[in-house]
């Protein structure tokens, strides 16, 4: 997906960034730096060094208007990748160099090691049932490790103004930011007004008080952020939207398809209370509306995401209303 948030740099600047990180003698000039496909927000490059290929990820320019929850998300990613290396054995790229000085580039950027293999969304149809089952089991164990990291607050990692003592305060703040972002762009949700959305949310806000301990949540752990090699998970990427919150906000629990039974068994959570199902549906609504509103900020070159999410929003609203009757 092409978006205005992709902060592409010219060849000269890319080489200056690489030289600052590794030294000129480490650069392989026989091969070009190549922009990689995929991704919806940041621009990503494959950078050839003499000894290995590395990945360069550049944050959007400060001049590009972002959604409120997206403050310092590149810095969040760097911080969380450090947590992965320190506290888990989740296969995560290593941060090799981080620069937020904005002396060479007009935004923060970092280099990381390259994940081997192919993204799971591009590979799963080619794998056998046993291989897919094995990957889902691995994913359940890795996701459990991510969620095992406890926080000292509920909130966004890069946005210091979004840190709270309770899950209820955090969730309400997320929706408050999202509603303001939508109104700022004049985005009509078609199936519900922002005022009615807020009323629906606050009618069951006490359910968030069931979450006592803030846990690290990846949030964006879909198949496109999982690398697979030789039938095993070789890399998990894109921690930029991670936060400390309710584990049920993970993609596996609040995405737009039913949770995999294999994943749930491996993760260790196979049953959900009614209140948990309500929370999952609210988190799915949040995910859905984020994907609707972000279209106005990123100005994608396609309407497929907006059309998909508008239809999904209607389904999820009906699901939530039925659950809370």
C-alpha cells in the first residue's frame, strides 16, 4: 500500500544514513538499496552491506499529520525489540543502529537485522496442514511470551501522556483519541455516530476493570508480520504499535476472524467468559474504526481497506449490541 506517511529518501541520503551507522567500508556498492513492498505506514529498505543485508526503517516526516495514538511509534518499536531480546526467545530482529537526531534524515530511523524466510500471509497456502498447525502452535507460545512481560502502567509506550493506572482509563482514552481523530477529518462512520459510539462504549466500561495487570501487547501480530522459514517461525516484526494493556487486544483474540483453536490451545486460553467476549468485540470495533479513520491520514492509493472495514463495522456493532443485551 502506498501512503503519504512513507518517508522515502533519495539515494544520497540513504547512503549517508548507512555510512553513519556502519562506516563507508561496510557498504556493498555493487548492489542497490531497494525499497521493500508491503507495509502500510513506514518506508522500509533492504540495504546491502559487505557481510550481510540489513533492513532500514524510516518514520514518517514530522510534517505529515498522524493519528493521535501514533506518537513516537518508531521509538516504541526500538524499545520493545530490546524487551524481546532481553526477556524472551521470540525470534525478533536485532536493532543495529538507531538515530533520532534528524541531522541526516528529517525523521527517526533505525537499522535492524533481516528476518529470514517469507511472510506467513504469502506462504500459508503453500504449506501442508501439519506445517500450518505447527506454526500456529509456535505462534501461540511466542505470543504468550510477549504477553508475559508486565508493565507499570496501562498505556502507549511512546506517548507519555497516555499512561494510566487502570485499563478502563486507557481504553476510554484510546477511543477518545480515535473519535477526535475521526471528527478532525470529518469521517462519517456510516453505521453509528461518534456520540452513540461513546455512549455504547461507556455503557459497559466497568468490564475493563476486570483487567488488573498491564501486559505487553503486540496488537498487530497478523500473518504479514510473521516470517516463516523451513516450516518454522523465523521472525516476528513490527512492534511499533505495542502497548501495555489487556491481552485480549491481541490480533489473535480481536481480529476479524474467529481465533484459531490450535493457537488458543498452545497459548493456554481456550474459554472466554461473556464479559471477555464483550471486551474482545469492543477491541475489534476499535481496530476496525482505526483502519477506517487512518485512510484519511495516510491517503492510500486504494479504497479496499475502507470498503472492507465499513462493512465489518456494521457486523461488529450488531455483535456487540447482541452481547450486551
